[in-house]
């Protein structure tokens, strides 16, 4: 069955932690209209502080996403990989099992610094929109049936 995936990756530094830049960052969309995608490909949208959070689209292999996708008994099992960094995630939510036509929005945030501490903190917000089965190109503009919010404090 068809798997449709969109990864929205937003990145910023301390400069966008407050004020106008933070308002722009917080106003960025969590989903976009899908382009025509070859099978096994994800729509990736990157929004970075240094470009004013303007969306930049590309296509990448589903295997490159930090999400485990597995078809089991007519459903799609979706589980994100939290990765290293802050905030610590000692208790992870369970995998989501999608029936055909359903989709999930899974959000995680991260805070990173260089190993030597020379560079300042950088922050990421990753939003994974995953649908199982045939869906319209505008599917990720709406509200998902399943929503997992793993955002934590990243002061």
C-alpha cells in the first residue's frame, strides 16, 4: 500500500528565541501541499532562521527519515526516532498504527551545542506527517486523526 510522508524541519538559534523572529518561526506551517512524489520518497521542507524561515522543498528517500515505518496486519506502524540531544526523552510514546486513509502528525524538538561549547545552541523542530494509503495532495494541511507531541523544554 502507498505510504505518503512529509518531513518539516525548522531550525534556529538563540536569535529567534523571542520577539519578531520567534513570532515568524512560531507561525510557520506544520504541513504543506504535496508535490508528485515517486514511490519510496518523502517530501522534505526545511525552514531555517538564516533564510527568514522561507520553506525550501526537496525529495528524499523514506529510509532517510528518522521514522520507522512497517506494515503489519493491514496497518502501518509509525514510530519516530528521538535522536540525541535535549530534551531528554526517558518515556517515549508508543508507536501509532494507521489504518488505510489515516495519517499521523508527530512533532519533536531538539537543542544542540558543539562538543567544545564554542558555538551557541541551535534548536530544531521536526514534524513528521505520515499517511497510509491514497490521500489527496492537501491532506497535511488539515488536522490529523493521530497527533503525537514530543516537544519538551529546550531552554
